[in-house]
C-alpha cells in the first residue's frame, strides 16, 4: 500500500498494491467515511444509455472484499459528482493499482493498521508440512491460510501415491522447487527428521536461501498454527498481522486458563469494562467490528488507553475468538 497524500484532517490518497492491502482497507474504511475515485457511471440520454468516466465521492455504507475476484467494493450514496450525473447510489470496484481518496474521522486502531500496512512487506510464504508418508502445502497470507496442494506416499493418496521414500522425497522436493518460483519464503515443517532430510537433498542454492525449518506435530492445518505459534513467521517477517493477532489471542486464552480474573469476553462485560477504563488489551473479531455498539465500545476503550486488536477470521486464533463471542479483553485489574 502507498499513501500518496496524507491529510488526516482532510483528504488522503491511497494506492492499492496487493490483496492484503484490500483486506486491511476493509478494516479501515467504515460507514460514514467519504471515499472518492474515478469510475464509470451510466448516463441516461434521451435515446440511449451512455457510459462515462467520472470522479465521484460516496458516503460509505458498505465495504466488501472478495479474494476470488481480487476486488475491494465500496458502496454508498453519491454526495459529489458532475451535475448531469444522477446522485443515487454507486459502488466502487477497486483492484490492484487502484487509487482512491478518503476523508474520515481516523480512530487510533485504524491509524495503527494503516501505518503497519504501509511498512509491511506483502506476506508471500509457502509452508510445506511433511512426514514420512505425506506432505501438505499451505499459503500463508495476512488474511488467511489456504491449502494449495497435498501428497501421500503411504499408498492411499487422492493425488498420487508412492511407497518408496526416495521417490516420495524427490516428488516433494520437485514440488517445493516449483513453488519456490512463486513464493518469497518457504517453511518446511513437520514431526521427526523428514523436514531436515528433505532440506539436505535440495541442491538449488536459490531455493535453499528461501527455506527455514520448524518442528510441529502434524501435517494438517493445525500444524500451520503450531508453526505460527512457534514464531516461524516472525523469523521471516518481524511485523505481520497474522503473528501479532495469534499472539494477542493466545495471551488472552492463557490469562483465561489461569482464572486470574483479568480475562473477560462478551459484549456486556467488555462494554462495562471499557466504561470503567479497565481494559488493557481489547480483541475484536473482524466479523464484529462494523457493529455500531461495538464501535462505541472500541471508542470508550481507546479513551483510557486500551490496546486494540482487530482479529481476522481466516486463521485458527481468529476462529477461536469469534466462537467465544468475538469480543474479549485483558483488563488492568479484577472487576469482581
């Protein structure tokens, strides 16, 4: 993401450079923000409809991010545009390299997210989870973890099977070398010594330079979460939302398991804690953040200096938070 013009009390101009930018912007842009961009608007003439490029400003009512379409969609009522254009409703469909203007009342957690987005490198990590009989490949992004391929050398594979370990290793290495053309970093992880054996057999130095190894107990999706918790991503990229979000949720869950009285969750309890100025760390699921009452709790918590984390749903820690009401906090002191 690039900030082409910064004016936090007026109009700022932003350029979108990646899907992760779109995902972060979905959490920054909210109802009531004024967003301006060049777009195509249909003009009804006396005889026919004419499509014309125009610059419009919308009062935002809805923001959607579609990873499949690689599009950030911002919908709302037109409040400024050419006089001969109907001032009804419109949707901006913003893709990579799109440029738009935004004017808003910036909240601290939104500014924090913006600054991190401007500083962060686009996360492009392949994780290969391997053992003696299987290999699963995952793409780790800021917004989610995706399974992109799997192999099985045990004889019961839905892709192909190979009972000879040497041949199985060769096919895993071939896949890693092929993936290496598209990924900046590779984590080879798994139980036992298979990960180390495979790394030793990779001869291409260009590929080897992209690889780190990490231990985990399984080659399933939970193995990816183990890799994240062990700090493997932080070894590659020091400041990523995915690692920070997982760390924040784990800190809350640890406090909850200790029964210290400092871990609370749910709308009513977090609302009361925020009003009392008692929240130290506030965790909000991305699925809850557009709720106006939740916005009010966030504002209240920020006034007393709470640290705000908006937690994505596309990874294990995010799902845990959402299943636990979507709102959680670590307080400065016991409330009861």
